[in-house]
């Protein structure tokens, strides 16, 4: 009986020791909030939605890159609604993720929730789209494109294409989501590029919400309301592709009767360019995943990073589109 009692006591001590050790390995032992076992970084990411081929490619790049980098990704789709993104960011804060990244639906209205993240000592990275807050301490860095430059490149192509044209050149514009950084900046850059030549007239400009269906709908309205359209400037390829359907439905030839310049360079847009239905595309690269994960690791480690990091991009005419299309990743 005595030996049995001693054995029971010994077993209890061993059991308690094991329990304590497992508890330290699983939830304590110096582990910081936002990291899983072995120091895995947890990233909370809020995506705009799935409104276009560009966005789909961007999401896949982020998900694949997080997996390859060993980062625990908590992904949220905002479905084009700012309130959904704000709710997601607050959820990430409650979950004590290590880093928050998001692509803002619109530019304004983020200060309150980002101050909450700052108070919780969770660094924020902006991807693809910027915000207009004057308080740049609310985020660590921005990773993405220069949308003003993209719009300017589209306008510069147009001025060269119609350099010898006499009389007014009537332009219709399909804008992106109202209030979003790419819509605001692409409009601004394009307007700057054509401002010096009075023959360029933007006769109609309306949001197509970055979607193919809305692009078609708005272009159908433009064709009915405007007696003469020489050029379509679309803020993304999906809207341009929808507009092509409308132009063809009206018995006109896209790329010939109405010149089209667009931004993004997704596969469907590039195919339309190769086919001569779009005349020029300014690239906006969606494959930000690898760069984002590198930034997440640096920010999580407390390293200093540049406040703005721009992606390298190019432009395409028909010949260049035909050349690169077979190897296009998105």
C-alpha cells in the first residue's frame, strides 16, 4: 500500500510537470500575441472584394505567398463595403494579430479604426490603394502602384495617337469605384496629360464600379447620349471589356470606330488588345503577395521600412501584348 501511494504521488508530479511544460509550449513561454506555435506570424488581411480579374489575381497572390512564407493568414472579403472592412479590422485587433494589411475600398474615413490598431500596437500596411489621412503614423507603409502616373501614361498615349487629328476629339470615361484612390488618381493623371491640348474633350464621365457588367451598362448609356465618341478611357480592363460588348451591340467596331485605352493588363484585357479591340493598356501589377509577405516579416520584427514602395510596371500596345500573352500569369 505504501509503495502504491508513493507511485501515485510520483505520477502526479510527472503529470503536473508535463501539463506545465505543454502549457508553456502552447500558450506562454515568451510567445507574443499574433504569433502561433514556433513564432508564426498572424496576418489579418481585408480585401476590397472580387470585382475584377485583377482583384482575383491579387487575392490569389496574397494567399499563395502567405502559405509559402509560413504566415498564418486571416482573410476577409469586404464585398466593396467600407463598413465590412472596418468591422474586419476591429476583429483582427480583438484577435491580437501581429500585423494588419488591407486594400481600402475608399480613401477617406479610416482614422478612427486605425487609431484603435495603433493603440493596440498592431502595425498596419496599406496595399494597392492608399488613404487620404494626414496622419501617416497610422500605417507603417504603402505597397502598390502610382495611380496618377498610370492615368498620365494613358493620356500621353492618347495625345500621341491623335497628334495629327483636326477638330475635337470626344472622350468618354469609365471611372472606378467612386471615392477610391485608383478612380481619383487615374482621373487626375489622365486629365493632366490631355489638359495642354484643347481639342481633347471629356464629354461624359461616370463610374462603372470597376466591373464588366456596369462598364457595359454605362457605355450603352454613353452611346445613346453622345452623338460622336472617338475615344473610351477605362480605369480598368474589366470595364473596358464590358464597354466592348456595348460598342459591338451598337454595330460599331471597338478599337477602330472608337479607340480604347485601359489600365490593368489582365489576361482578358490583353487578349482584347492582341485582337485589336483595345488599343493600349497601362499595366497595374496585382501580384503583390511576395513583396507584402516580405514587408509583413520586417514590420513584425520591428524593422524600419520605406513609407511608400511602388511596384514596377509597363505599358502594352498590340504587338507587345501578342508577345507576352502566352506567358501571362494573370
